[in-house]
C-alpha cells in the first residue's frame, strides 16, 4: 500500500471535506445534529468566508452542484452574478481602461453566492437558517485563529489599505495593527450583518418564507442599500493604478436571482462525468477527457513523463477552445455540442504530438473562425500589470499573498445527498469593505474583454466566464464529488486526480497526494491576462528522471517547492452506503472528516 499523508476517511454516517479544518468540522457538526448535506455545505460555506477571507467572501460568487439521493443526475445552481446595467464597454473605455482591472470597484459583478446558498436551502435544506449561520456568526464575533497566509496578506497591504481603502483598513487592521498569525481575529461588523439578516428572516413564518426574507434582506434590503449608498460616492484605487467609481447599484442586485440549470456531461471509460456549463471553464475537463480517449492512458504510469506530457498537451488544446468559444450561452451561441462530440475530439487527439506545443490552437469550427482568430491574437499580446494592487487568482504554487484564490467543499450525508461547490470572490484584497457590513465586493468582471463581438465581451446582464468549477462523476456502484481552488488550474488538477482514480487504481487520498502539475501556456483568466507558451509547472516529487524526460520533450519546466501544487478535496459513496473522503495536505489547512 502506498504511504499517504493521512488516511482516506471511510464511514457510513457522513463525510465533509473542505479547504479549512474548521469548516469541515462545522459540516460534520451539522450532520451530527440531523442536518443533511445541503445544510452542512451551506454552514461550511459561511464559515469559510470568515476563516479564509483572503480566498472568498459573502459578496463573492459560486457554481454549486448538488445531487439528491434519489436523482439520476446532479443539477447546477448558478451563483455567478452578472455584469451590472452600467457595465458597458463604452463606459469602461471612457474612464481610460483597455482591460478590466483585477481589483477595485469596476472589477465587480452582482454578488451571487448568497443567492445560490438560499436557493439550495429553500428547496433542499432541513434546518432553520439560524442553525446554518450560527457557526459563522460565532467565529466572526468571538474570533478564529487567523491563518499565517491571511495575516501576511493583510500585513503586506497595510499602507495600501491605510492610504487608499480606509474602510478595509478599519476592518482588517483594527486599531491600525495587523493581526498576528495564530491569534484570534474578529469581524464584528460581519457578525452584526448576519444577525440582522436572521432577525428579518425570523419575522417570517415557515422555512421557505424565512429563506426568502433572508434573500430579500440581502438583494433588496439593507445589504443592497448599503452597497448602493457606498458606491454612489466611492472612488478608489484599482489594479490599473487610478481611482475610479463603480457602476453596481442596488437595483442591479434586486433584479438578479440564482437559478437552476442542467450540467454538461460526457462518458469516459465507464464513468459519467458532470461539469458546469460554458459560463465556467468546467467543460475543458470534459473536452480533455474526450481528447485523451484517443490514447491508452491506462497503460501509462500515472506518475510518469508520458502521462504528464499527454495530459498537458490535451489541456492546452481544451483551454485554447475555452479562450475562443466559452462564454455566457444566454448571450452567445456557443458550439458546445460540437466541442464535446467524439467527432470533434477525433480532430484534436492527433494534435498531441511527441513534443510540447508552444502554439495557441483553438479548433476549427465552421462559422466561428472570427472567435478563434481573436483568441489567438489576444494570446500574443503583452498585457502589462498596472501600478495598482492586483487581485487575480493565482496557482497555489506561487502565491504572492496579495492575490486572491478560492475555497472548495464536498459533502455527502447518510442518505446519499451530495454537494460539490467552489465558492470564491469577495476576497479581502479584491475591493474595499462596504461600510458597516464587514464584507468587500468581488472582482469577477476581470474575466470580460473590452472588445465587442466575443463570447466574453463585457455587457450588462452577462455572466463572466468564471474559472470556478466543481465536479461530480458516477460509475457502476460509485458516485464521486470533487474539486479544488486554483483559478485556471482547477480543471487541470481535477483532471489529473480523476484520471489517476480511473486508470491508476488509487484511492482518493493517494490520488490527491501524488505529485501534481499544470500549465500556464494559455491565456490567464485573471488580470493582467498573460500567457506563458510551453510552460509546465511540476512538483519535485516526480523525480529527476521524469523532469529530465519532460525537458527533453520541450516543456518549459518550472519546478515548484515541495508539496506546493493543488488544493484538491474529494468524497465518494458506494451503493452499499460506504462513504469515503480525502483532502490535500498542501498548505496544511484542508481536512476531510467523517464516520
């Protein structure tokens, strides 16, 4: 048996796994008190906003995948807010922008995560809303041991917050002093905000009515009013190095609601794999599986150079298609059936050659030539980072402390209900704190382009093409939920894990612990939207022979620090009721809990 950093958790009552041990413990607490997976996931999500504020926040966004115990397939809840009514290309250009900043008030879209949580709880939750919010309120009010990474992020922004974002300075550096790693940190304004939401919710009668009252307090009541009031006058520094006003209004928030939709899926070696739609990067994983169907992946060592090379080259092709063809299908005719078809994959597999490609190669789809041409041209441009403070989402292998990232949650309960979700946005470094609320806005609008006619052109009401991308899969007798933070790397690390489970005979923890890799060859989703042709980052645990082999194949190798790539978590359920879960040891934060 292969040594793993921790055991694969097994049991029958329930499993909860996430990117922070406190959130995972809270999820298990909710299951223990009779809640289901939907209750547990929501409670975990609100706690993660408190304990990992550099990675997600209450005004962020998320795609949420859920599967009820009796369902034949999962469903998606879209918690990705849209661009405000005032977010036009003409307006952004009129204030001197050629690219959407990575931080500041013009980087924001309508906050979607809260609406998604409320929609799920209304239709599938079983506990009162107070039970769901109580752990987050406790940790915001009484404090939680602040992570070194959070403390370092805040300390590095001391002068910027003091000089440019004074509302953030007051929240994150109370009394002008940066928090100390491991000491208790409090956000009393956030605790007060949730208590007020609960007070308004509990004035209504019945579960559904209380959830709806909470949603209205957020999107039509005092939270929306607080955001509207602040943005009417605020003019703050952004990543492009200028002070600009935002365009989000309370009316934008009132006009938006979370919604259900069907996920996309493909079959692969006896598995059915589900991902969110083309308003996320999720279908890149499905496309990569289809491309790799043309190779005998099962004959390759899952820790060997052949595996790394073929998976990397397939991902380059899938992400080239992401840049050309993905976007909000409510605004553009996305050729998704073609992209996921076996016939299309048969044209892509032969492009995986013996040497690393340095080209951007979206596929040829009749009628879409202009999109492909534009994507290739954009990838060749040099987008220099501005003098302001960026808030793009990095890989976990070279965190800069000033850049945000994401969290992830997987939960399965004793009845077989499942949730996989990847909340993000609203990082402490993305936007100033809204006065009195204890929460900053998101910066997801940085995924739009200020160029007309593209699938990802900025337009009012349009969803940005997010990197957030939870997963579910099923084979005979087994259901799986998995995901990771990591921006553009999410569907790379998830693909690697899935292939190792399918072909490598690894359990969940072995698959997560095994050395990881990813490429930044394609256009980044995050400001300043750069590319690194031929790039491949690998963990040193692959060994020198594998690294030398990859260099010989032409990969521009970047070797990370040990245990530095990926933050995967996963959970599964067998038809006999056996539950399993695992979490990455990387960053020493994530934990799986179950019994």
